[in-house]
C-alpha cells in the first residue's frame, strides 16, 4: 500500500511523483523506460538551454530518487481497476494498491480505458485542468489527453497539476509547493547544482 501509484516514468509521471513525495505522500512509479525523451533534444524546455533528452531523464530520476520516490524501473503495469477506496494495480511482478493513481503512459490510453475513464469526442482521455479524469482520484497526463500538443514541459506540468490536486484533497485546502532560497541548504545539502 502506497499513497500514490504513478504508471509511467517520463516527464509527466516523474513530475507527479516529485511533487507528491516531496510533500509527504508515499509514491511508487512503474516505468518501462520507453519514454520519447530518449529520442529528443530539448531546446524548448524553459530554463534549460540545450539538453539531450536522456540526460534530462537522468537528472529527473536522480531528483525523484533523492526525495525518496520508489521507482520500479522495468516493471510494466498490466492492469488497473478500482478497488475498495482506491485502485488495484497489477504488474508483471505483483499487485499494488493506492488511493490515487496517476496515468502517465504517454500516448497509450489502454489503462485509462480499462479503468473506465471517459473519452472526449476526439477520442482522447477526458481530464479537467487538475488532470483528474471522470473516475474520481484517477488522473491522466500527456499525450493521452491531447490530440497533438505533445511537449515535455506540458507533460511535466500535467504531472504537477495532478499531484497538487491530490495534495489539496489530502490536506483539505488548496495546496501549492513554494520554496525559498533559505530552504536549499537544509533540504538538499548541496545535492542540487548551483548553476
Ligand atoms: C523524435 C522526438 C523528438 C522530440 N523532441 C521534443 C522536443 O524537442 N521538445 C519537447 O518538449 N518534446 C519533444 N518530444 C516529445 C517529448 O518527448 C514528449 O512530449 C514527452 O516525452 C512526453 O512525456 P510523458 O511523460 O507524457 O510520456 P513519455 O515520455 O512517453 O513517458 C511515458 C512512459 O511510460 C512508460 N509506460 C508506458 N506504458 C507503461 C506501462 N504499462 N507500465 C509501466 N510503464 C509504462 C513508458 O515506457 C515511458 O517511459 C519529442 C518526441 C520525439 C518522438
């Protein structure tokens, strides 16, 4: 049992995991490492001048690992269903449960459809601005919710929006994750480069 299960470990999934785990929710990510980022070179990710997509993924994985996200790399999710007050997720290796699930499988909508998430007239997963689907506490991100506008920064934003909505539900009030310069030393002890 974990607080949040994230299916997919690209920019969307790891962004969701970062925000959730950083703010106290135990988060498990399952990923098969077929992220499109391995084919990309970023010139259009705000704040990053020019970076190979795989290098970006290495940094992001290191970032979530340092916050304590459980990252089950190479473990494919084969099924997801509502279960009790949350969701049951089946993988090649076992069964997992969580009250929240974030689907971040890129363009693949299979799991969202299996879960019963409504689709739009365009055939993409219907999600609101918090990325919550028609199934309460189930979130969808990235290309599965958009016909064409596929960008890494949009996926990362989707993941953040999903996590903040989960955090707002858990804390009972609107939640935002703001840090100030004085937090840097105490929180990271020099882990993050001072560019
Ligand atoms: C050639 C190319 C160049 C690009 N260039 C740019 C660019 O310059 N700038 C830009 O912003 N974007 C670019 N993109 C797009 C960018 O890579 C995507 O928008 C971004 O990767 C989407 O992130 P995501 O997290 O939504 O999905 P993805 O990155 O696709 O990640 C989804 C992850 O989910 C995993 N997964 C899927 N199903 C399962 C399952 N059942 N169980 C466990 N894991 C699963 C996959 O293995 C994958 O790792 C490019 C894409 C391509 C193909």
